[in-house]
């Protein structure tokens, strides 16, 4: 740091700062820049007076204009609901299996249901409803509990294996790791593989068929075709929720699976439950 002095070339006083012998001149700021700064400060003050701005303990200052994005959105939602009130009334009262016969109402239900699905269901089932490991694909025609519109509505409304709804669909596969020897699990896995594949150990699968008949057929059926009344999956169609390789099947048999879907009845309006059910039904796998 050096003392201020007057620059011999420009006649301007320096700030006293020096870097490698280069000294900073104390030139005044341009007037246009200062006026722009003052105008911005003035505009900022007016803005905080007119619009919500300063955070408080339980909210924020409202501003003298009373403008609110939340209120604007609420007004738009109200206007939208008013414009579609008649369609909503018809949807709530509709006989869902015959909904496709009313083209306008069906089109509205699917459009509304798509929005509900993307907001609430896509996080698990994917934006395209193709599912993921542990989350069902809603595009195919493989349904644990049934794929007609009424069955889909029941699943959406009450969910699966949750503790929040007494009417939730419920099934429980025991963990056979506590009941069967590792060799028996390997054998029954080989039998399950043989139900949908030609690449299997015939001798081991034959042993597994006995284990299957004694422990698994009561739910999955003698041929492994499943039971919708119990939510028991079809083991012979090569469609797997968690994976169909031997290692994954071994884990499933040994430890069991217990996927949970929340009940949407308490969270969604009746029209939304019907709409999202119609949307899922329309994706291609609805029965």
C-alpha cells in the first residue's frame, strides 16, 4: 500500500493502491452508471412495497397490490373445474365398463387420468407406465389382481399390502429360506425356470416339481399359472416383476417379496381415481 498522490500524466489522484508498480487512478464513476444504479435501487424499493417480498415468521409481506401467484393458480384451477364441472359429474356417475361408448367423456377421462398418473404414479411405474424392477409394467396384459376397469379402480383406490386401508389387496409369500434346505430351493427354482424356458436341468427340475407341489402349488396352481384371487403371479409366462434369472428367483424363494402400493382413495378425488383408472386401462393392457 502506498500513499495517495497525483498521477503526473493524467493529473488524477491515485487511490493509493499499487500492484507491481501499476497504480490505480481514482476516477469518478460514469454518471450514466450511477443514475442506473440509483434507478435500480428506487425500483427495488417500489417493488418490495407493491409485491410480496420480505420473509416474515409465518409468511411474507403481501404488498399493497395483493398480487399472489398461488392465488392466481387457484383461480385458474377453479375456472378449469367450473368449465368441466358437467363432465366431472358425468364421470363420477358413469358406469366405468361402458365408458368407452361415450367418446367425449372417455376422451376427457383419459386426458385427466394421464395428468393424474404423471403427477402421482409415474415415480414408480415410469412416465410411460412401463414399470421397473419391482414396479409392474402397466402396458402389458399381465395382471396380478385383474386388468378390467373395475379391478384397476379397486387397486388404485385401496392399494396393495399397505397398512393404511383395511380393504387393501393383500397377499404374502412366505420366506422359504426358513422352511427349505438350500438344495431344495435350487431344485424348485429349476422347476420354475422349466415352466417358461427350454434351457433347464431336467433332473433337477423333476426334483423341484415335488417341492413345488408340496409348498407352492396351493397358491400358484399345479401348473404354476397363478391365482388372481390371491394375487399369486403366473410363473409360466416368462414375465417377472423382480427378474427371472436363477439368482433372482433363488432370492425370491428364500426371502420372499413384499411390494407395497399406497391407497389413493384418501388422496385423490373420486373423479381422479376413475380418470387414472381409465387412463391405465387404455394403455394397451386393460382387459
